């Protein structure tokens, strides 16, 4: 995994000096040649904090999965009865996920949180973001994160899951760049706060957060 991460960081560095600083996502997925071991964030299962939330909330409706990667979270929601749209900035990730989950009718889309489809505004009962904001540089993250809440329908829930910043840590390099509660609070500042939760996950590095808001 150290070799995989080192290769990823080389791609990140190259992309940062280009006019397309997020192009490394597509580069990494294409380089992998559909070997999941080459994707450092692929847990090959839905995120346990999403599973836990779903077990406690018997909700359904239209769900949007942001930065859907290889589709495990999207597929999980679909199996729980949601009508799911899932998008990722990497076209290769979208095609790979479509192949992996071809037994579903998930709407897989290549897209960018910086410029979400206009038809999505106010359409979703659930918007899910897992480990995406922490994977993009701060200046891009600050422009992308305000685009999450407007995607919610009235009564809809926004869930953000990721690695929580440790105030005592001196780690500055990334990705990932763990996020602070102060930053997360800004994402849901116009929504009703439902939950701020953090916990360690067995065999995973760092404390993880789950932040949930609802649109009145």
C-alpha cells in the first residue's frame, strides 16, 4: 500500500502544477487497469458509518452519491430501496462502477461537484459525500462544498463522512487532508444540524466523522 500511495502522490503533484489539478483521479483509475488493489481508498464495501446510519434510519427516496468511486456506497443505498444517482469526476471510475454493479439500475454519471448538473438542484432526499472533500485541495474544497446543500429537496438529509482532523497532529501533506468541525459546520450552516459524530474504525487509520444535516 505504501507503493500505491507513493504513486498516487506523484500523480497529485503532477496534476497540481497543471491547469487541471483534479485530473489525477482519472489518471489513477486508468493506471490501475481495473485492479482494485491500486485504488488506495477502495474499501470494497460500503462505509460502516453509512451502514450504521442506514440501520438507524428507515428512509428512502432519491439519493445522490457524490464522488461515488467504485460504487459500494451507491450500491448499498440502492439495495436499501433508494433510487440512486451516483457521479464521479473520473469517467473511468464511472464505467468501472457501472460494470461492478451491473445488477442495479443506478444512474451512473461523470460529473464535477464544482459544477453540478442544474437539474439536480432541490431534487434529492439524500445527498451523501464520503471521503471526497478531504481528497481535494483546500482552495477547491472551499468552492465545492457550498454546492452540496442546494441539491437537497425539502426534508432531505445531507451526510458527510470522512477523516477528522486531529488538532495535535502536525500532518500537513495529503491527500487526504483531514477536516475540522469548524469547516464541516460551514457546509451545513443553512441546514438543521442532526448529528455530529466521530469514532475510530477498526483497522483504519485516524478518527472518522459523520455529520448529518436536514433541510427544513
